[in-house]
């Protein structure tokens, strides 16, 4: 697909057709990189640990959040004052 590079204020830009945005699943943001002389547009990576809090809450509601290894201490814990 051929697109024109247009002036946008002091910058230049392209308009990405809606069918391409839909095909890529892009809505409001994208990651841009240059790879081997090509401009590459990708969906942004999910933030680290995204969804972990909701998953932990769901496990707690199902009462499926027991410790896998049980409760164990470290050497010298008995000397600590709480």
C-alpha cells in the first residue's frame, strides 16, 4: 500500500487506513521501531505483571491461593523480635 507523507505542524506523518489498524488490533497507541531500514509498527507490549492483581483476587475468591510449598522460615528467624 502506498501512502503520502503529509505535513502535520512542524512534523510529518502518514494516515494509517482503518482496515490496517483493525487488522493489527491497534486502537490508541503503537510501538514504532526502525529495523533494517524499515519503519515497523507493532501493538504495544503489555506492561509487566499486567492482570496479576485481578488474577490474585480471582484465586482468593475461589479459595485457591494456598501456599504451594507451605510456610517455612529462614535460619535465624527464631532470634528475630517482632
